[in-house]
C-alpha cells in the first residue's frame, strides 16, 4: 500500500484498513464475506455501474467451476499476493472490479447452488473480526468504499510497479 493513499484518508478509515490488514488470511476472507453479507444494511455496496464483469472471465466464470479446495486456495493466494493465475488476474484489475469479484463470490456463497465455497456451518466470528467489522460499520458511505478499495488494491499479484513520484526521485519530469 502506498503511504500517500493512506495519508489522505480520515483517521477512522486508516484505522479500519489497519484492523483489516492485521487479520490472518482466513480472517480477512471471513471479514470480506461478512462485509458483503451486510451490504445495504450497515455496509454500503459500491455502485455496480462502476464495474465491468466482462473484464474478469477467470474470476467470474472459471472460478465457479473449481473445487471448493481450489477456490479457497485461490482466495488465499489473492489475499497473500502469491504469483498464481487467479492472483495475477485479480491483480490486473482496477479496485472497483476487484471489489465486484469479492461481492460476486460472497453472493454465490449464500446461494443454494453452492458455486463458491461457503463458510463452515458452525463458523463463529472472533472478537477481532467483529471489532474490525464494527469499525467498518461506523464509517460513512464514502469512507467504507475508500477502505474497501484500499484493502482490495493491496491484494493480488502484479509485477506492475507504480511510477516513482517527483518527491521520491527528486527529479522533475521532462519531455
């Protein structure tokens, strides 16, 4: 995560991002699921018009055909920024499309068709997960979206590196 992205955020939003990032891989997955299950209630969904599902055929099509173990491994690889086909496909997306992927997966978890591995029936969120979820619920609409974009942006694998800023290089751009 770039420091300048965090610097512009309100303190409460930064704290929610940091609380999310402190969670284990599986706890981050559980929190994403819980966030999307609460959308429209205490967490606000991003505008679907800001996304393009056609850009994610691997993540929105082929992913649904994987076994439960393969899906879970793929989700973990994305959270851990591992160099896998799924993680690269995710890392190549813009933040809104990344959020759409998590939203679509969470929606499929709740469907009777079971196209995405679901949460264990006996799952109980930990106090840490509930605390992080509570922080997110306290944020205003725009801060929720900013927080979700920030954590989504920091997942997936990409070899593309940001262009250094003038402040980082000490040089001005020239034509």
